[in-house]
C-alpha cells in the first residue's frame, strides 16, 4: 500500500468505521429485542459497538504515528520533519468541482498524531461515560465522523478542501452539543450552529475573493501569488472574511459566545475534543492566512494582537467568575486561544525598521513566536484532554458540575488529584511543566520585539492573564481536592467512593497525564525538537537561538504571573466569590452580571429584533417610493391612454375569424343557400372553441405525464447534442 493511499485512508477510514459501528449497534439491538436472552445480547451489542469504535480510534492513531515516523527530514532543517514543502501530496480530482488535495509535512504530522491520540483516549473514556446515556449509537457515529473531518482539515493542501471538511466538522460536532437534548443543550447547540454556519458562509466569501484574485487555492502557492498581486485591498478583504470564519471556530472574541455554553452541556469526552482539537482547526486556518498572505504585515499583526489580547483577558475573567467546573474550563480554553493569537500577532509583525516579506530572514521575535505558537497549541490540547476527562469523572459520580455541589469530591482520591494537578500546573505556567515553556516563548517574543507603549501594554496584559489563569485553576483544585463539602452526608459519600472510575477510564486518564508530564519534563530534548519539526509549516527552517528557560529573567515573568494569581485568589475569589451561609459555612456565588451576556445583549436583539425592524422600515420606504415613481410616470411621461373597446367574449383572433366566417355565411345565404339559409354566430362559436382549447392545454400542462414527456424530450435533445457536438 502506497503512502498516498494511507494518507487518504487517514481521512476517510473514520467515516467508514463510524457507519460500521452504527450498523452493529442498530442490528444487535433489533435482534435482541423481545427474547429471553435480551440482557445478554444487549451487553454483546454494547461490547461490539464500543470495541469497533475503540479499535478504529487505535487503528487511526497507529496510522498517523507510522506515517509521521516515515516522513523524511527536509534539507536545511534541524531536528526532523520540517520545511515549507510537503513530503507527501495526494490529489483526488473531479470531486466537488475543484477536487480534493491532501498533504503531510512536519506540522500536519504532529497535529494528526495529537488529534488521533486524543480521540483514542476520548473513545476509551466514552465507554464508561456514555454507559447510561441515550442515543449512544448516534454519539459514536458522529464521534468517528468528526475525527475524519478534523483530520481532513489538518491534512488539507488547499483552502477548498479545508473549507469542505471544516463545514463537515461543524455539522458533525453539532450533534455532540445537542446530545443530551435538554433545553440548555438545544439552545447551546443553536448558538454553536449559528456561529459555525455564519462563520462558514463568510469564510466561503473570502475563499471566492481569493480564488478570483489569485487564481489558486493551493496553500503552498498562496504566498508567491499574493506577492505578485497588485490589488492588496482585495487580499485584505478576503483575509478578513477568512479570519472571521476561522476565528469563529477557534473561539476568538467576539465570536466566542458558543464556547462557554456548548462545553457544559456536551459529554465530557466531546468537550475535551471540542476544546483541545476543534478550536485548533480555527487556529490552523488563521496560521495559513497569516503566514501565506500577511507575513510581516504590520496592520494584520496589530489586528491579531487586538483580537488576541481581548480574547485572552476576556476568557480569563469569565473563568475567574464562573462557579461551574466545565464552564470554567471552557472559558479557560477561550483565554488560551487568546494567548496563541497574541503569538500569531507577534509572528506577523515585522522587525522594527524592516520591510520583510515571506519567506524572510526570521528575526528573533519571529522565531520565538513561531515556536511558542506551535508548542502552546500542543500543550493546550493535551492539558484540556486531561482536565475535561477529570471533570467527566467528577460528573459521573457527583452528577453535578456546580462547585458547591462537588466541593470535596476528590479529597481521598490521590490518583484523580495528581492527574488534575498536573493539568492545572501546566496550564498555569508553573516551571517544570509544559505550559511554562510555551508561555515563556510567547512572552519572550513580546519582550524581544521591543518597545513602544502598545507592546508594553500587551506584555502587561499577558502577565496579568497568566495570573488569572493560576487563580481560577487554584479555585478549581481547592474546591475539588482541599475544601470540604458543606453537606456532611454528601462529603461522607464522596469519601466512601473507592471505585469511582473503571479500568478503561483510569487508563485514559493516567496515560494522558503521564504523556503531559513527560512532554513538559524535557523542554530541550522533546519540546524544542517538536517545535523544530512543526515550524516549517510557518515557513521558518532555522532553529533559532536556544532559550534558557530557567534563567532568572524568564523565571521572573512566571513568578510575576503566579504572584498575581495568588493575590487574585486570596483577595478576590476567597473574599468576593465565597460568602457566608446561614449555617456558618461558605458557598461559591455567581456574581457575574447576567445582563453582560454578549449573545443576549447584542447578537439576539440585533439579529431577531433590530435588524428585522430596520429592514422592514427600509422595505416599506422602498415600496412606497416605487408606488410614488409609478404614479408619477403615469401622470407625466406615460400618460394613461383611453381603454380599448372591451369584448364580450373571446379575443382579437377569435373575433376576426368569427367575423370572416359570418361574412362568408351571409354571402352564402344570398346565393347558393338562398333556399336553406344558416344563422350561426361564428364569433361566439370561435370564442367558445378557443376557451375549450385553452382549458384542455392547461389541464395537460399540469399533468405528470406531460412533465415526464418534457423531461424525456429534454434528455433526448441533450444526448443528441452530446453525440453530435
């Protein structure tokens, strides 16, 4: 089997496996109904379907790992797979017009492995998590279909293929959000789908503009085509449209509204994938647009910095105020996407006093930003896999996500506490963990750029947002594993839980946690080498200067953020979000203003009330203007003429024909029919016959037989044209 065939199988195998698993679940359920061995057969059905899903996920991970290991190193790179070109390229022509094309390079290889690994662990965890849920066949079907669509996005070699699989991914992942079919789930799913569809339509508009202007959508050809394009304003318009579409999926402000609502209602394994992988498809698209079209463009870089800082700070603030476990993690994802967008903004900024164009001799801040972006993408994916699966374990046993209900759940659960702590320390940027390395690189890119006031503000907000991250993760860990529940009986029940997860779930959690720890423990040997593999996608083949991650200067940045986090936790969260109860205890309170909901405050009123009202007024004005113009023209230029003589029946033709026949009849009565004259009114008879013919034609035209006859005639003419011309 050729490598190109395996590349295609990586994308399309999950679709076939999903259908097979769905069919197995449906068939076994029908054959087991109404029989004495029903319980045993239903168990067999679950085992067969779940085994197929897990087996397909394992096979997918094996394929991606083998393909990644077989890719050659590119000349001029350090540390393996890299380079601007691709080691593998596959074109499938004549599909959806432009055909589909896939490729694999260092970045795509790494992220395909990360995606397949996360899906494998989520599939294993889903077996226990979904055990008591309805519509499991549907869940597993769309779990695998979304895997295929996501890999289709990451492995796409042109923006047309990217768009097609991006839209498939949006619709298949919609089923995750609506899985529970509760009122909250339906509303969150509506929001998710509205943002996804709107973003997709705007993205498609940008792709049309880009294709019309450049004549190509091949990702590897975009930079050269854009450099030779004189109409830069059209390129910017196309780029902004695509930024809108990709930013909607990434969860960037102000299109983040689906994130805090979709994650709490979706199953925990799906939340891990929504947060850890699907948001990265949006980042993937933004990277393509930035590197291939606007590399070293100051205006584009500042736009991304503005969006990134707003997303980073806004998500962190929402997470600090949240009193729901999964909502906090969802808002955290929004904030971490902001960190990555800040890095992309720094990547796009040219070095002071230069006018670099792609590909350029990379400046120091560009190299630091590139490595920080790719590493923080991987870090965030692995961290959210661990944290959302841990949150799923909590929900499975406590049946709640409210911090007041789940307080003290993990006090006597060291394995769960250790795994959750590893994710919390990593995302908080604590030294010796992976998040510290990627955030240090992003922070260093800001400081290396130098300094006007705006960049210094970006750095200050970067450190402050890092402090908020440490604060809300401390809140979660303290509530789950340190504090006691105010309900003594509930705390006693929590403490008495010995088997709170099965072996499959423990394997998924422990395996993901160990990978996260091992990934961050060796920044130079593992993380920097991976960054070298991935940065070729960004057009950078140089290794860059080695970063002393544990130098006093770099440790100082982390220490500032951690001190800010400690102050926010002690003097805001403990004082403002915890209040005394009548029983003398404390409880977490949600003090975030309910009216400060962007969807309810802006989007729904604008789209459902303001915009329809404004368009209605405009239509009324245009309608009245049209009537006024018609009346004015009839009174001036086109004056009304006198109405013609109205006929009693028939039309001009029947009246003329009848008059001629009447004249012939009169002449005959005076000559050859003098003995037997006729007195028929042929005007009336012609009118009656004309009406009969018209009615018959009307009946024929409305009949199915006539329609089929016309279709056959049309097909015959088409075939005749094809054969002879």
